[in-house]
C-alpha cells in the first residue's frame, strides 16, 4: 500500500509513502496548495492548467484515458518512479459513448 500517513479535511486527502505524495482533491480550493506540494493530483474535478504537480489525473484525463493505475518503483538512483497504466490510449471509444456519424463502423 502507498500510504504510510494520510491526512484528510473537507477539501481532500493527502497521502505520503514510498517517497511520493498523492493528493486527492475534493474541493477546488485545495488546488492552490496541493498542486505545489503533491507529486500526484487525483480528482474528479478539472484541475487548473497552472497545476505544477508532475502527474495530474483529473476529469479531462479520465475522460480521455479512462481508469488509471499508478505503480511506484525506484529508478537506478533510488528515486521514486511512477508507472502509469490506463484503460485506453485516448483514441478508443468506450462502448457507452455516442459516436459522431463519421466514426460509426
């Protein structure tokens, strides 16, 4: 499990572990602080384009790539390395999406 410590408040949660800080943002007011301190932002909201986190999984990301998993490993220097895997690459269409007329088979 990633978390060695987790703190939550009304705006979201921050988990720290394996050298990575993950912020789960539930309220837009949390972006101002969390985008500068977290390695990963996870939210159902639309993150601001100014968010400085190295990895942002927000509404736009989820709409394009679907469900996403993150694995933490170490690189040759011992620094944390994130491996991201998504359901699709952004070109695929989910079965429940309406296709525009030109994309129907």
